[in-house]
């Protein structure tokens, strides 16, 4: 029988109850009715003032969800920080900045949470998220050190494992990466992000048989939501001589969500596609990818990379990506979905601050919660956005993997 987790009443809920009790109490005071109305009005205004930071947060989050990355989003989030939102939402805002390309500001926000003695467990989440900012700013050794130090305290989290392994693999520190991979899977079910790192390790070690097992499951069965899995899966296809499958996988990868914390960008995958689709460059380009498999696995250029160029797409020999068939759930993933069915149904109605983000466990959890939605609704804000304004993320709803992710509601 699944355990039922009981949550403590949040500070915001407690404040709301106090104000409601005060308003109810004022109704029984032996004073003129207009004085009672005045007291209630003052209480409402005071409540709105105290909770103004959460209103700003909600408005900024909804702007991001609608792909509005201008002043409406960042201006409201900055106002939320200035008004004093709680550490949980500070982490969400810092993560949003890092994912959207302003790592410096994201780090500034998160470092304040880390040193805040009242942050509690959110200080650990801030460290994991902040490591991505350090990495994006070129402070690679610092990014690794803060995660290793956090892990040494006994703290365990999939996002920590995914990030640490990713940093070590990208630096080609395979011995340390292997130790982290082994340690991170001792007591945990392997998420999609962790699985991709294991497959990526096999690629760098040249163990193509095991890599194939990983990516056949990750792409065909689990339908991973992040583009790195499709790049690595395409490399396995190239090694096996199946260029058509490699083209399919790269094409599917371009439909995934790219943020500043991704190891690769969309242009890189599209460049690889050009080289493989073109019948005049296909064989030589595939060989160059195979000869430089480590560089390709970390999204780096390689000899012959610039040979990929526009071509006549009417040529009969051109290979184009086919539509991806529906993913077939493996026994393990089916069991996971069954165990989490109630949670998944509930989270499907949440609003993400992160326009994504695909529930990928590579991204930190930074979602809007029920308290935000209830507060906004009580103040007249509609928490049900127009379907036309919501980015389409339906391709990947079954993915449990996006790591550190990301501003997501399913957290």
C-alpha cells in the first residue's frame, strides 16, 4: 500500500486563516456595521500587501508559460523577489533565469537562498540548481565541487546525480563519472536522465552494445523528452550502419525543448541532419561522426562538420526523418506509471513557471503549486490559460526524466 504523505500547513495558508478568522471575528463586534465593513476592507488590503510578492510571482510565471520573455515576465519576478517571496519560489526564479540564458542573475538569486538560515531543504535545491549557473558561466570546477560537497553531507537527489555525472562526462573524467554513476544508482530507480548519462558513458568508453540497449529503451520505449538522448541514440545508429535510423532520431530530437542548460543546441542537431540527409555527403559525414564519437557526444564540432550544407531536397536519394511511432511502455515504466497514476492526474492541471519543461529530471523542480493558483484565483486572476497560448508539450508527457530541471508543474 502506498504511503500517504501528510503536508504541514504552509506559512501562506496560516496567514490566510488568520485574516479570515479576523474578518469573521469583526462581524461579532458590538459596533456599527459600517465600521465592520471598514475593518474588513483594511484587512483585505493588508492581506494583499503582505502577499503581493506571490501575486507578482504568479503573473511572471504565467508570462513565461506563454513564451513572453519580456518585461512582463522578468519585471514581475523581480518585484516578487523584492517583495520577499519564500525560498521555494526564489529557487524557481533563479532556475528560470539560468534556463533562459541569464546565468549570472540566476546565480545571484540562488546564492542568497543558499546562505539563508531559514531556507531549510530549499538551500540544497538551490545548490543543485546553482551548479548549472556556474557551469554556464564557465566555472566548471566550482560546479562540480559544490555538488560533491553537497553529496558528502549525505544529501541524495536525482537532479544532483544527473548534473554531477553530466559535468564529469562533458569534461571526459570517465573514472570519476563511473564512480558517480555507480553510486547514484545504488538505491534509486533509474530515471531517464540517469539512463542517458549511463548510455553516454558507454559511448565514450566505446561499449556500443550496452549503449544500444540503453537508447533503444530510452527512445523507443520511454520516449525521452530531452534532445541529448536523441543525439546519443543517433550515434549508436551510425555505429551500427543504420543512417536512416540516425536521421530519424536526430529529427525527433529537434522537436524537443532546448534551454540554456542543454548540453547541445538545436542548430547542432540540424547541422548533423544536413550532413546525413544529403546523398553527396552522407557516407563521409557518417564516417566523420563515427571517427569523432566522443566530440559528437558532447556536442562539439569535428573535422568535416562544416561540410554539411544546403542541398537539392528533391533528389530521390535524400533521407528525411519519419514520424516517430507511439512509444511502447516497458514493463518497468508501466509499473512506474501505475504507481504514480494519481499523482500524474493531479499534476496535469498545474501551471508551470517553466514553459516546458517536460518533467525531465535533469531540471530542478520549480513549479507553481496549489497555493499560488488558489491565491491568484481569489484575486481575480484566471489560472486556466487559453489553450492557444500554451506551448505544445504533449509529445513527452510520459517522461519522468528531465533533470534539473526546470521550472515544471509536475514537481
